[in-house]
C-alpha cells in the first residue's frame, strides 16, 4: 500500500490516470512509466553483476530501480542511471527519457558534484589534515551551491515530466565508527570527516527538495548500523581489486536499504 498521504496519493493517481475508474484502471496500470535517473548509487555500482549493454554506466539488474520495478510490474522501467553522473550529466544525457507520459521518477545525484571519488582517494591515501580539508570544503559546497544546482535540476525534471511523482533518494553515512575497512583502514578522525560530508549531502539535498518541492528520502537512518567496515555492512569496504565499488552500496544495501525504503514509501 502506498505510504504517502491520502491527499498526495489521490493527486498523483489523478495526474497519472491510474485509478480514475474501475473500467480504465487495468489499462492505465499497463501504461504507467517509471524513469530512474542518477549516478552510481542509483545504477548499482557495487551491487554485483552489471548489464553488459550499459557499458561504463554499470547498471546492475539488482539496483534499487530494478528491484522496485520488479515488485510493481504495472510500471514500465526506463533505467538511464549512469556511474559517474553529475547534475549536468543527468540534465544533458538522462532527462530525454522523461516525457509528459512519465508517471514516476527516482533520482540519486550530487555526490559526484561534491567530488566523492576525489575525497575518498584523499582520505584513503593522505593524512588526516588533508582528509579533513577535502571533506570540509565539499561539505560547504553541499550545503550551499549544491542546493541551488539540485533545485534547478528538479525544476527541469518537472518541466519534462509534469505528471510524475518525483522521489529523490539521498546518500547514507559511509562508515562505521569501528571495524576494519579492508586493504586500507581509516582512522576515527577520517571516518568522522567522511560521515560529515554524507550529512552535508543529505542536508543540502533536503534543502533543495524544499526549495523546488519534490519528495526527499533520507537514507541515513535506513543504513544505521550497516555502514562500511562494520559488522553487518550494506556498503562495500576497501577492495583494491574492485576500486569502483569502494564505499558504494552492496547487494544488501540496494535490497534492504534503498529498495526497502522506496517500497515502504511508495509501494
């Protein structure tokens, strides 16, 4: 059962044309369109296998968009997520998948604009001062400029898909406070700094969702106790043989984290 408020539900269904009458509901259900947008956290980097046809976008058939679509077969999924995508990449390369017939949109983006990979490299390979500077600089960006950039993207999505319900899924905190991270470990200070950036990304994304209203799903609580390097991680630790997956959700992260949160919110 859908978990958004009854007013929102009735409005969305009216927009989507999903439940107008008993005679048209079956037809409308077959026409419902779901478009998944975003970066590697949405495409499923770290979740396991990838669709070979997706190339460097590394879309996994186990990513949260596919899991949600499998549980809601009345929706036809267009997955245009792509590893490494920035806000500009989503706008330039992914928004063309949207149309006036799109009913549902999910989005995870902003981490690459905050230089996630560069910050991770700095924290893994440099000293605590460098890690603190990198995370602090990008945290300031996430709470300020990123808000404006995300809000502008949300506005563009609405213009392309005026009937759609838009759910923005944020990023979880990355690291447990204790436990081994694998090939390269991180000090408590570095873990705190990296989690501070995750908080800044969540706060900036929430602020953007208020500025240009869309529904924001904060993933931090969902992943609490399941961060990388902990005893039951839903986020990959440091595996030098698979560097692109470092600090990305694993299969459990997509299933028990993202897909579970999405299903609890909207079917």
